[in-house]
C-alpha cells in the first residue's frame, strides 16, 4: 500500500476526483458499506469527509465483478463504445 499525502478530503472533492456521484457515496454510507470513523466522518451537519486511504483500501479489497453484455446487444451493435466488447 502506498502513502497518500492527504488522508481526509471533503466528500464533494472525493466525488469530483473519483468521478463517483454523491448519491453513490451517500448510498454506501446509508447501507453500511462504508464505516463511520473509518471510511467517512461527519464534522458538522453539512460537512462530510472521506478517508482516501480507507476508500482506496476498500476498492483494493472489493472483488472484481466482470460486467457482461447480453449476446443480443453485441449482435445488434448496442454495446457501449469503449466497453471492451467487440
């Protein structure tokens, strides 16, 4: 594991740099996927912080899930461009 220069960043900045929508972040919190004090922390009613190291560790430890495209979509050309399916 590599050391990151910053541990905690505002959730909005995490969303911006990761590309994940804020709704996804809130969903992980609501569903208990991310733990309070480890992955995220609230320091005020509207201040949500994300722990970059813990989020990175969560991603590293999450299983890889291969996305499959139905054969019908491939034959009709409806597979998304750049999806790696030809």
